[in-house]
């Protein structure tokens, strides 16, 4: 049996919840990113890292990118629909070409409650709206723009426990 770690960084709870489900389904050890010394990563056969998407970055992913892991799987959590979203720019910003070839990645949908957002994150969302949505005419909005506007300033929950199945099955195939 391979030793598996699920490590996550979660600000508002979606990534933590997905990490708990994944660890449960795989019988893996679960860690919050701040609890993991980089030197311990080598003691696992498989490391699964989960981080929220913020301003095009994957929260805390540097831990597993700067320190070797025997086998690394990464999942991101954001509001966009993974079935219709192009993650190319985010992946290019966060991973080298070599890392993109080597690391299996999954994208999951999270939740948002504007009343819980930090001042910084509320500002980031307002800036995103101002820069990407406001300059467009409504007929130019794509599905992501419409989703953003539908949820802007509100509470929305797109989490789906069943969406972890491809990741869990992939990791089981490695064992």
C-alpha cells in the first residue's frame, strides 16, 4: 500500500472540504499546508496538493513545486466551471512546461460568500469586474462573465462531492 498525503491551503473552506473527501476516499493522511515541513514530502509515495485559485495563482502550490515529491497530483478550486473554462493561462503562470507534463492536474468548483470575503479579496473581485466585465457590452459576455455577474456580491455554492471521482480513480490507478 502506498503512502498518500493530501495537503491543502484553504482560505474559505471549499478546498479543505474537497481535501477531506479525497483523503477519506483514498485512506490518505490529511494536512493543512502550514503543518507540512518541506522535508517530509519525500516520505510519501503520492502527494495530492489542493489550492484555491486567487488572481490566477494556486494558493500555496510553491510548497510542492519547490520541494521534490515522488508523485504529485494537484487540484485547484475556483468558481468557474471546469467543463467550459480554459485554464491555459493559469497553468502557464503557475507551472513550468516540465511541471505541466509531469504533474496531473484537476479543477474543481468551489463556493463563495461575499460577506465572508476579506477586504483584499472583495477588492480583487471588484477589480476583476471592473477590468473584465464592465468594459464589455452585454452581448459580448461569455458564460463565465454571466456566471461572475450572477454570483457577484452574493453567496453561491457549486461544490460537488462526486466531482472528486476522476482524481480519486486516477490516484487509485497509481497504487
